């Protein structure tokens, strides 16, 4: 298993695969994968924020990172495509 965290320069699939290893909770694997893919796609153009998200998740919050803003739908929900 790769011990280094991905960066925003890596392929989306590589980032998603790495973040799936840190999945918590009872959601199905398919839903979790779609949610992570959606987040990565939304943040792909915001490289600094994507790197902050990756750092926060892969270090389990042990290393400080910047805030990550994710646009919501008009009714306030996160859209998972």
C-alpha cells in the first residue's frame, strides 16, 4: 500500500482510491465512493483546498490544514452525483 498521501496534481481516481481507505461510518462503499468522487471533482480546480482536504483526511486531523469550502445546492444539501 502506498504510504504517501496523494496531492491535487494526482489523477482523480488515485485520490479517490486513497481517500476511500479512510472511510468511516455505515454508508455503503458505492455511496461513499460517489460522494468522494463528487468532492474531488468539485475541488479539482481549487488545488489548495483539495490538498487541504487530503491532508485533513489522511492525517485524521493531526496536522492543521486550511478551510475547505464546498458549494451547496440552493436548498443547502451537498449534491452527490
